[in-house]
C-alpha cells in the first residue's frame, strides 16, 4: 500500500479553500494603512460577540494574554488561590502565577479529561477566589456543577474556552456560562488566525471596561473609565473620537492603570472575519470525522473519546488512549501519519511548580492520562481516503 503523508492539522489545505477572500481582505488592510485597532478589529469583535451570544468581546494579542487580563479584571492577585485542571496547556496555570496568585490543581475525569467537580470542594480555602475550568480538546466541562459550587462559596468562574470555540453545553455556547471567558486564535485552533490572537468575552459591563483598559496600557477613554469605576469616581469621560490608532492617538498618552500591550492587529482580524462564518460548518465536519473514527475504532484495544450526551464536542483534537502509546506513535510516524502527545507531563508535576509540593500520585487520573493519550489527524478537510488509511493503520498495529 502507498504510504500517505497526513499532518495532524492541515493549515495549507484550509487556506486553499478560502484563499481568494483572505487575500482580498488582507490587501485591503495594507491599502487602508490602518494596522492597529481599526475597523476590522471593531467589526470582528462585534461579529464574534454575536456568534457567542455575549454583550462584550475584547480582542487581545493571544489566549494567554486573555487569561491574564481576565484574572486581573476579576481582582485576582498576590496570595490568592485559583482552582484549575492539571491536564491542559501550561498557559492556564502560568496566567494564574503571572498575576501573583497560586494555581491549585484538581484532578480530572478519566473519560472527558475535564476537571472533576466532585474533587473541587475539598480544595477550597479562605484564599480561593476563582475556578478556571478548561473545555479541553473541544469538550465543555461540567459547568452546572462548577457554577453551583462557585455560587455557594462566592467564587468567580473564568472559562478557558481556548480549545472549544463553537462547542456547546446543554445548548449554551462555551464562553457564556461564567463571569468571563477567554478564547485563543492560535493558527491550529478551530478558529485560527495567521499569527496569534485572543478574545475575552463577558456580559459584565464593568469587567469589560477594565479589560479594554488593561489591554492598552491602562490608557485613554477606557483607562479613565476603569480608573473611575475602581475608585468610585463619578465623572464624565472624554469620548475617544480618533479614527487613527496606528500613527497617532493623543489619548493614549494619558495612563490610569498599569496594564499590558496586547491587541489583535488588523491583519489577523481580517483573516478571522473570513473564517468565522465558516466555523460551524468546519466544526460539523470535525464531528463527522470523529463519528467515522469512533465507528471504525470501537472494538479495538484503543480507548476512543467519550462525549457527554448533553454537550456538543467540536474536536479541536481527536484523542485516543493506548497502553502502548510510544510504540503506536512510532508505527504511525513510519506510515506517514502525524500524531501529537497532549500532555506528557501534567501541570502539577512540571518543574516550574516543584515549589507547590505535588508528588507523583497526587492527581492519579491526570497522571494516568498523560501516559496514554495521543492525538491523530483531525481537521475539516480530511478526505475519506485519509481517514480510511488512518483507521487501517491503527487496526494493523492493534492486530
């Protein structure tokens, strides 16, 4: 049999399907000479907010910045504790540490890989201020139970939806169920740009003002509004009427808070505006690909993904489990099939968090999964030939 070469995610093939519209939009940005906080950014924020179903969408430079700024806006800081999962990308915990707080790791469900609500309460202390559930690999966490715990203990909920744009929990989109939520537009995400980008979403007017201020050095109209809100000042704020945020905006030289420099640029927004209307179609294709894998791999020695019947999983990654992961990954590589191991070291065992005192065995489910899980190719443009080839090779190894 001919060896096919199948990447984990095929961004080149995706670009080919939207090349004309992307190229046209990007060239318009160059023609306008407006590269920072221009019309594309404003329109994309509006369109994304309408898609998710929230009042406020605040674009930033990346998903990590989104988490940091959201935590700062929630008032999380030095000495506070934030509960989160150990089985996710480092930036979730890193953002907690960046604002001076301490991540407190809670073990995950073995079937969904998401934080286990049944384990949360015992980790709550007088220092706990928030919970960050991560909708891992595209599957929403158990938000009803998490929100019920948060309400009982007066905690904030920050949804890390960086891997789950378009996913749904009981017919509600991820990003609409906490106090605030964050998304990433890293190129490999289901909705990815051509560099990096992120979004903060919330229905809270005050949180939105603070986030808008923090993303641009705490300056200008939003900086003053945020300063007034945080200090109980009631005064009229000069409206920013500038139409140029690239060459010169005089209000940016008046600073009210210590913030960040984290903005989605016009080129990325132009690309994302082409992709957003296609997102549901792409997610549906991912789900159909997952159904094909599930149907053809059930009955093998592999553990296929579990999807709760009250969620809509969007399969940012299609994760399998194998007792012989390393051998299987090497076999697939020799047969031209790319894989990814997520996550080989759970966060509580990372060298960066040695000071927190976790040991092997502290969070057994996360540790179990870290030794077994791997991703196989998953993208909307997968062909029938590619899917069949992948399944055939997985079964060949399984024999």
